[in-house]
């Protein structure tokens, strides 16, 4: 944990090749059975697992968590917070500038617990490189674990997220409120899964969701959550290796 160091320890422990891991989450509805900070828990627990297993190999350090992201698709629900697009982008760019100013490390891995943050991150990573010389990537935990097939449509508050919470924070799951969820109507699935077009889908759309859930939390288990975490860690190793390989090419002409 970076925050556990004192300022004189920074120069002795961190190097230009160290990788800074930033948990990025969201505060938003996850159905009646999961807490608003589900994505924060996922991002932090995945980051801890990555550092526990791969920290020595890749010199990983955990940054303080950013807990609020882009959650407009859930803003119908009480308790959901969402930054504006401009504020979200400005916040991450300012943090990237501070990393370059305050630390010797030049590698950043964002551990993104919320799918709604994903599209903007792709653009921001390019700006981090071209404007700040910061070598970065974003890891998306549920894709690392193996995405659910379209017909399962485990998108939000379903088996995947519920399984992770059952594995790492079972006391936070309202087990008596877990019910069989709604699978997406195939005609409506294109709103989320069509790669040729983008739509502003929402989790209060009755074609997609039931009580804000898109998926089936009744299929969740702690055993599957632990298995998913193991798959996430195994898939992340080559990504960290690729990130370090990219660092050698930062700023070099084609």
C-alpha cells in the first residue's frame, strides 16, 4: 500500500519500473441484495489478490481507491452517485499528473471494477501517454475471469458480482433478498452487446433488468467467486508483463 510508506521511503522502494495499481469503482445500485459499493469492493479485493500473488514479481503497489465513477445508467436508483464525464476525466488526468510529479514510478494499472468507466478509460490512457509520458493500462476483472456468453447476459448484480461478494465479503450480501434474476430478451440484447452500434442502455429498462439486476444472482456461489479471483490473477500476469514491455517503447519514434 503506497499510503503506508513515509515520504523518505518512496525513493528507496519505488522505481521507474514499479507498477502502481489504482482500484477504480463506483457507488451505484446493484439490486436489493448487493451493497452500493459492490464495484469498490471488487476493485479493491482484486487489487489485493493481484498484489498478494504477483506483487513481488512485478513490483506492484496499491494506490488509494477512487470510489465514484460514471454511473448514469443507474441514476434512477436511490444512493447511486455519478460524476459528470468532464469531472471524471479531469479527476483521472489530475491524478495522473500527480503520479508523475510525486513518484518515480511511470507505470499505472487501473483495476476497473465498473463497466461504465471502461469507454472513457481507453481515451484517457492515450492522453496519459502522449501528454504525461505515463505508461498505463486498464484491467477489467470480469473479462479477466472470462466473460459470460451473451445468452447468459450476466451484466450487473448477477451471478458474477454476487459470487465475488460471497467469496470476499459474505456479510455484505443480503442473502435473503437474492432471487432469480431476469435474462435479457434476445431482441433487446443488442442494446448492450452489439459491437457495431452503441446505445445508452439503462438498468431500469424492463426489457433488460429486474430490480436493477441483469443476470441471475441465484446462480452465485462463494466457490465460484474464489475460482473467478484465481482466473483474474492468472490472466493479469501476462498483462503486467506487456505493460512493462510497452514502457521500453514510450516516446520512441516509429
